[in-house]
């Protein structure tokens, strides 16, 4: 079924044969795999370096990101926020 140029969700669902209410992950049908990052010391070391760099140098405040995201799709859409230096007290 096509709805105003958009394909109805039940037409693109890859879980054929299931009732629409059963198409969401319900535990029985959810595929899981171990997170490779759990055992990856290099990943965590890099993440720690980036976090330390952000703590030392600054970053983009959450309020700036939220303001930018709220502007999406409006006539007054804002440009992406710029990082700010951290003010050391």
C-alpha cells in the first residue's frame, strides 16, 4: 500500500509471516552478539585519551547542541555549534 508517496511500513518489513504487532524485537527474535569493545583495550585507551583531551580543552556544551537540534526543519535553522574552550576554575 502506498500512502501519499510513502511506502506503508508493513510493505517493507522483512519479517514476513508475522503479525504487525510481532514485528518488534521481543527477546525471542532479537539477535545479539558480544560487543567487541568490551575486550578491546586499544578502544578503551583511545576513548580515555579523547575524554581527557575534551576535559582539558573543552567541547560543545549540551545546551548548544539541543538549541541547534531544535532548529532543524525550521525556517531559522542554526549552523552546527562550534567547540568552546574549557574555562578552568
